[in-house]
């Protein structure tokens, strides 16, 4: 056993030990990893492509040497020669395990494709884009006035649009003359005028009157997912939204793991930069295909991201963000071209704007949330929580706005959970547990029926019931607490203590059986004591961050809570409060903002004045650094209890009476019934 190699799959986080010589595909199947294959392992279908990663991975406690997988064999060489393999890719059916290894399963190799739940929210935005089309009629050159074509375009713009001057890159100049002649000296120009510049830049031109639109991408570059909204810059309409997993997950699921990877592996930072840029390039091409537009019409991109992703996007080593005082290379907004980001599928002259960061670990995503939700413009005290692998928290009213970042980790995304998985068809996304019978019912992504409703089995036959995603595990833990299966400290009771055989012994602890799919060849889905601990750590970090801001503001309660991000749309406020993720407020004062960071990016894309506004906002927000605040640890420990060790939850107690149970050694099960919901 000691000679077996440790194999870790990302993004699922599933791991196991296997004899050297085991094919990667075999290891994946035994662990229940979502790796496709239809040819029976003969190297024909290529659906089992994987990407091994090498170097030190402190998060996983493993160092991956160059010989961790077998050398290329004849099957892989033939496939690469005939059809081509992306750089770094291997065929999972051919590569065998030779040592400890971290293996990434890319989205196209997954049977159940990830559902990136960051759709664009409906939001009225005043249109004033930085990039606009202008139709002009240009004088033809003649022998008597040998002026250059660009100079005559400038004259036409001055006369017809009152635009006195423009700049033009060489890349545009190269196409200028043939376009003018093809259009009979009539042309449509795309001009980009930043909020902080007087002279616009010529970024594209078309012969005659161009009516195909000009487009921009608003991109929320998260630690786990990347969401993009393709937007018509003339109308503001979102014509397509798409998302992919961030391929950097294979270097570390959370931000500090990626910083550690950059610290411990020479060239690691550049490796992560290359991975995310390639993913962005592929995403841009894919979203253009989906919208059935020419990628050449995408002339502008706006990015929001946390500080580590900000640095890795721009090719800056994030090492300084791994140690106090957490200095950014720059906290100002950054403007550059698509060419500088290596986005080959887009015009080289497409303009890129990256929103400013607030400070330290509070990034451009938090700035975008502030732009979207405007907590500083409300009289009531608002707590805005953007939950993800790294949570951004804003607290404010018209007097002041505070911000912090809290390291919640990937448990809320379904990672580090025994039956956890990303949000994909077949994943349990909602759950209810009867407080009397202790029996569960659940709903899976891709089916509107609950598991106890007629037709559920038939409706889920195609996807199966494959695991439990982030919203599902949060609801499961909260429901277990409501049903008396879990005590305040987070201990799961035994079958004798809880009165249900679904609470099963697992070593020295217990697990709650949600679904046993073994009879149908599916997985056995449980919530283990380890899962409870992972959720406790995540929610404690979130609540402690909020409490720290409340301390700084000098308050013990807030007026309203806004849940932003994918969780805002998919978690019930009641379950969030039972778990103790958020402070106690009236339930009707807990609202969802959808993907607020993505909305902020769209506002900045569609309204050039919003860029000046967000740059003003970040200078006014007070940043609180959780990593060096002594009270953060106190709040964190107290928040380990469910919902909390000391903070009262009077609003919650009016809705749910949590059972007063204790499952410590010798602890007796006591009474306590919840009210009907």
C-alpha cells in the first residue's frame, strides 16, 4: 500500500491511492470522477483527455515529479499526429500512474458539463459606452491634395461629428485603405474614448454603413468560475452569457494555494497566467459562436476579479499578496489591449478595462459589487455578501462604506465535500428533511420535481443522481440542524440518539444518508462529519468577516442583507440564517442581487462615466484586513456553533425553533420541535 501513488483529480477534489501502472481513466472511474470515454479505452474517441500538473502543491500536500505519468505511447502519438492534442494534454485511457500526481479534467472531458450559475441580471443601465460606431463620408484623394487617407478621415469626423482628433494603431492602418475603397469612400468607424482621455482611438472600421453592431464582453473572473456576458454596445442588450471553470483550479482550489504554487514553483505564476488567458480566449470564441456573431465585432472587454486573479490575468506575480502587508502591484484601474493579453480570437485593437481594486485582498469584484448595489446611497445599513471561494463583504450606508475579504474556501462550491461536486445536471441542489420521520426529499439540477414526487425517477434517469453541489450541502446541513440530527456544536447524532437509521456510524463519527444509489449503479450520497466541519469553517469565516465590519461600524445588527453571486439566487435566506452564514435580520430583508459583480462589470462596460464613478468609490471605501484583526479569530470561533455560540437570533427564533440537542459522549437527546414552515 505504501508504494501506491496518490492521485488527486481537479476540479472535483476527489483523491485516492492506486498501484503504479493504473490507467488514469481507471482511477477516475473507481473514484467516481466525471471523466468521459466512449471507445472503451482504445484511444479513439479522445473524450478522456486530461491535463497533469507538476510541481509542489502545498494545499494537497503533494509534490508532483516529471515522471508522475507514463511516457507518451504509440496510441497517443498517432492521435496527436492525426487529430492533434492541446499542449500538456494526455489521453486518460493511455497514460498510467507512476507517482503522486494532480490531474485536471477539463470541461470538454466531463460527461456532466458544469453549470456556471452567473447569468446576467436584468438591470436598466444608462447607455454611454466608451466604444461607439460613427458613419462618415470621406473625400476621395486627388493629385492636387495628396493627403493621407487617415488625415481625410480625421477631417470628415471633425466636419460631420465634431470630433477634432483621433489616434490610430498600426493594426488599424493596415486595413484602412482597402476598407475605404471597398466602401466607395463611405465607412463606419468604431472609436474608443476612455473616461480619462480626451482623444478617442480608432479601433475598427467597415466599408459603407455597418449595421451588424459592435459588442463588448463583461467578464467576472472568479477563483472557481469565469462568467462572461456578451453585450451589444449600442443597445445594452446581453445577447449571450456563458461560463467555464477557471482552469487554475488544478494549481489550487483557493487563492492562497495559488499564491503558494507561484512561490514554490519557478515559473508557476506565468503558468497560471497562460492557463487563464487561454481559457478566456476560448470563452470569447465560444460566446461569439453561441451568439452567431463575428468575434471581430467584439471591440471591448471589462474585467472584475479579486486581487490574486487580477495579478495573474495581467501577468504579475502574486507573491506579495501572500504575506503582510498584502501589497498590490497597483490598485488603480488598468487599461490595455486584447493583443497584450494574448487574446488571439479577438481583434488586436480591442480595448480592455480592468476595474480598480479596493486594497489588499479586497479586489475589483468588490468594487463592482459596490458599483452595482450602491450601499453608500442608502439610509438603512446594508450588508452585501458576495459568496464564493473568497467572500467579498460590504457594509455601509450614506455615512460610510466598509469592505473586507474573507477566506471561505471552496466548500460552498461543493469542493472538499465527500459527495460534493460542481453544479451540474444530476447534482442535488435543494433538500428538505422531515422533522418527525427524519426522511429527506431533494431536487436535482435539471429536474423541477422533488424526489418524493411521481415521475422523479424517470425524469432523472438520463443524468442520474450524481452528488451534492454547494447550495445542496448548505441546505442539507441547515435541515439536519432543524430536524435535530445535528447539535449546536455541529455533531451528528447516532441512530439511537436521533431515532433514524439514516444516521450511520462511520468510524468514530456518524454520517447522514441522503440517497443510496448503489442499487442503480449510482453513488451513495451522505453528509459526513467531515462535511459538517468544512461547512462550519466556511460559514464561520463569512460570519466573522461580517461581524468584524459591524464592530468597525459600532453596531450589533444590520437593517438588510443582500446575497450576491450564484448563492444569492440558489440558497434560501432561511437556510443561510439557520446555518449562521449571515446575521439575524427579518427574513423579508434578505434579498438576492444575482451576480452583482458581473452586473457591475456590465455597468462599467455600457457606461463610461461609471468607470470614473467606481474609481471615486474605491477611494471612499474603508478596507478592513481580516488577516491582521485580532477579533477575527474570536468571531470565527464563536461562529463555529450553528447558528452561533453567543449572538442571539431573535428573528430566526420566530420562524424556527431549533431543537436543543447535544450529541457529546453521554449527551441525551432533548426535546424541541420546530414550527411548521
